[in-house]
C-alpha cells in the first residue's frame, strides 16, 4: 500500500462536507499546518472538529473558523480565539467543551477499540448533562463515549514510508492518541525517510495506524503567547 502523497491537497482531497475530523496539537504546538491550509483552500463546510483548542484568529483551526467551515467544535480550551467567541455567542457555532483528560481518554479509547468508559471528571457540572451516571464504591462517575472520527490529521517530526511516526518534544501532545483513533489517519511530517531507517525504539506510533503521509513545508511553528522576565 502506497502511503506517501505528493501534497496535503492530495491527502485531504476526499474530505467532504460534514466530515468529523480529529486535529492534533496543543495550542499552536504540533498542529498540522499544511493540512489545515489545504482544507481552507478546498472550502469544505459543515465540519465537526475535535481538537484540544481552536487555534487563534489567524492561524490553525482559527482559519477554518474564519471561513465558516466548522459546524461544531469539540474542545477542552478555546480562550485565545475572538472569532470562536463571536460565533459561539451568536449561536453560529455548536460547541462541546469537555475536560482535557476526558478528551485524551476519548481519543485513546477510540484507538483501543473501547466504545465507552466511566470517569469522575465533570460529575455535578454541565459536562454531565444528558450522560449516564453510575456509582462505583462510594464515588460517582459519568459515562463518556469514544470518539468516532472520519479522519485524524496529525503532525509528526519524522516518519518513514511505512507510516511509522516520531514526535518531537511537546509537539507529541494529542498527536499519538489521535493518530491511532481515526478511520483514516493523515500524518504530515517534517522529515521523511526510507523504511528501516528509524530506530524501532524511537517510534511513537506504528505505521499500521497511518494511511497517508505528507512531507510538509514552510512550517511557522508559532508561539501562542510568549512570556518573558526582565534580565537581572
């Protein structure tokens, strides 16, 4: 099976209106910039996007929000995007906010073939509305379903042509879990090598989970908020 695609546009060509997408990254770290740009150019609409956050106004998923391409956002944190806030308050955008650990576990469960699980996170809050509640021992839990995404789009540092992935430092974040959870996983990478060149002990995601690979280009690697202190 040939996994390497010539461009992000080619790898995302069959993503249609109404698709459910997982998008890796945390803040602006480790986001699939090339694939997001391809989706913006394609103009696909009505998307459900599962991501830790919604980018910023002029970068990442924020570009898709500007184009009114996102119907629903499933996220843990969305505080740096004014357009997101505007669409939420105006009722243009459906939003499901969930605890970050629950987001991670719903990804992991999908990759592991676990349909649902129980967690104490969110009990007694709006997060629990409409969800099954059970008591185990003396503690209350709510049931969360694994995600069901059509595509997982992730960013890795290095891959081989079989799709084995290595993530670098904090860019690892949600990417490995999402890579194992989508029906079709698209991985854009900074470096692409021949099969057998990667040290097996360094691989974070085996190629069996990855269907498409794109060698990315022109990564900006922005910092969402730079915080410094005066020199002493």
